[in-house]
C-alpha cells in the first residue's frame, strides 16, 4: 500500500517528520508545531508526576516558555491555536 494523500497511511505507520511538509505542499497551512506539542506534553507530564497537578479540570501549571495552562474537561490540555505556515516561515521549522 502506498501513500497517495495525507489521509492514507502505509502499513508501517505515520512518519511525522515528513508529514508537515506534505500537508503544506498539499495546501494545508495550519497545524500544531510538533516541537511545542512535545514541550507542553513534557511539562504536563512533569507536573502530573510531581503532584503539582492531578489532571482534574481546573488544575493549573506552568509550561516554561509556552506560559501557563489549565487542565480542561476530561484532563484535556489545549496547546492553543495552530501555527499558520507560509512560504516565508516554513523553512524556519526543523521537521
């Protein structure tokens, strides 16, 4: 099976490293910065494991350079709006 569009996957799985550029080339210009997702996940995990938060709705924690976050319903933490990638800024991101 070969990948013909962004919604189809090879049996081997998803290669995140190339996906953003393929989406951009396909006309999709807004998605979350993978580095920021990982950064936020690391801070949330550290806050949870240290007991700073329990994962309950309303818990607050700091995520370093990303600022403060509040745990939402069902333990959800929203990074924020997606980054808009353009021809002028796409090369500034190392996917």
